[in-house]
């Protein structure tokens, strides 16, 4: 069989999605972190077959996003794709679109008129980030941002890899925290009217959420007073020592549970309840599955276990993402769309799915790399090492190329262009059309068809 392992050149065009977006109106107070991944606001079942088939959200970056913000958005996009059986691509949107707006990085806040104080990032220290829901200007927003790139990345990793759990996939959920809080306060004579989780605060490199915030409301000042007393007694008695086994309102993966209490005619107060056990030390970090060489990788099988995906249990269903996306500068924002497509195509995802060029110390030790950008230092190295010969690309023209034995015997995929629009066009082709040559559909021509015809 002839395989298209060399390259495909593409030219810029406008407009291609998997479907037509139809965004319902949002209602105030409809979102909180514990229910973001439930069927309803973001993840919808449009044909009532009990299967998620629509993502009612768009990601918003700053006007000139950093590589790190694009990486953060890619992690979030992969999780969105993983949670649904169908979605519209592209997933990056504009401030005036409908649906839930997911804001990535502080530069996105000004685009939609939110202040850093409103978003909960004004008082963050370097390395700290926040995931927070906000309703403003008749639209629901999810803020994923930090005091710096590291904080934003930490927040994105929390959204993509942990929520709606507190921390570990088999640990307590945010909904479980609400149930525990309600039961504890009921036992102490305080009846909750409502409780929600509007935000979590995290720190880069942290082994737990820094702060898990629960906003609670009560019908009377008496109930609020009883709740405050019960929580303060628990907090004071704890003293930060002892075993966490069975401790009340104490969760592995959350350093502080902050309960904000409000009632009609009363001042709003907050009580911090600390986790009673020290965070467990990390054990040895296992090797990432799917990091080996993809010997049969070519442009026809990118979305298969021979390509950018993996099959951990040999059941012919891809359940792992065996790739690291590396965006660099001009034209690379569409990396976010490619991440969403990878999440959509796989029954499981492996995070991180993306990283900046500066974070790649040894390319040969990474999974299959997808190098994206009009200029990328690792593409320059491939050219320097005579492993890649780039053609002269015209403006608006993009290149999609598999480079065999690029790093330590592993292939790499290069997506670049003659200019920013050309790189964006290459990304669009891979994220929105492959494995089809142009129109999508089972009866439409694929790259595999071209290979077979040549053969």
C-alpha cells in the first residue's frame, strides 16, 4: 500500500464546522462547578437519546494569547471533546457569541468586560489560579485563569483533569461535599436552603486544591448563626493535626473548605475548615502509556490507535491520546480545535495533551509530538538535522507533514504555513476534515482511499 507519509499542502479557506450552532438562552445562577459536567448547561442531549451530542460552550482567549494560554485552552478543549459524542469544531469563540463562555487566562477577561476582582484573580499570588463560575451581561461564564501562566495552567489542569471530583477520579465529588455539609449542619440545628460550589483555587505544583469554596444560604439569621457556630467549633477543635480517616468535612485533595454563609438581614460570613491530615507524599511517577514509537503513523490514520490515539485493552476502540501538541506563536491558536477533536475521537484522554516548546527538554522522551506554528524551535532543529526539508510556502498556504524518525526513532507531525493564515489552515484541515480529503461523511473520499487508489 502507498502511504501518504510525506506531506499535504493546503490553502486557506473560510468556514467549516461539524454542525450549525444553536445556543439557548441562559438563566442567572444556572451554573456551578459541581454540575458543569452534568447534562444540561454545557453538555446537552439535543435528540433525547440519553447521549450527550452537543457542547453549548465556546472557549475565549486573549487577543494575542501566549503559547501557555493556548496550551491551557487545549487541555480544557480535550476534556470538552471527551465528554460528548458530537460537537461543533472550531471551539474557540468570540465574546458576543451565545452559550457558556469559558475564559482562558486573564487577557480574556477584558474582552468580555470582566474585572480581575470579579473573576477572583485580583488577589492571587504567582503560581495560583482559579476556576470560577460567573453570570454577567446575561451570559454564563467559566473563568479559568491565574496570576501568571503557571496559575492559569494549574486552573486548566484542574478543570480538565479533576472536576467534578475534589481531586482523585475515585474520590469525593463536589456534590458529595455539599451533601456532607448539609447533613452536618442539619445535625447542629441549621437548615440549608441552598448550597453551591462557585470556585476552587489551586496552586501550580500543588497536591491538592488550595481552597474549595461553598456558598450557602439560610432562611433566617438564627440558622446562619447556628451554622457558623458549628463550623467554627469544628475548625477550632481541628487544629491542623490528627488523622483524616473519617474526619468531618475533611477531604483528601482539598487543603481548605471555605464555607460562605448568608441569610436575609445578616452579614455574610466565611468559615475556613482545614483538612486534618497532611497531604500524602507522591510515589514514583510511572511512565506515560503510549509514549513509544508509532511505526505505522501516516496522514490516513491520525485518528486511530496506529496514529495519535492508543488502545490500552486491544478492543479496537481508541481509549488513550498518545500525543503531545506543542503550539508556537503565529497561527497556532487552532491547536485548541485539534485537542477537542482528539478528545472527541477517544474513549479516554491522557493529560497533559499539550505543552509549550520551552517545556520540552528531551523530545525523544516525549510521546509523538505534533509541532505547530509558523515558526517552531523543534521544527528548526529537524531542518538543521536534515530530517525535514520544508518547501517554499506561499501566503495562506499550509503544510501537514509526518517526519519519520524525528526524535529518538519516533515520528513527529509538523503543521506549519507560509504565514499565520497558512498555519491556521493546516490546523483546520487536520482538526475539522481529516481523515476525509474534503467533505466529511462515510461515503466521502478519505486519504486512505487515495492511498488505495495509488496502490
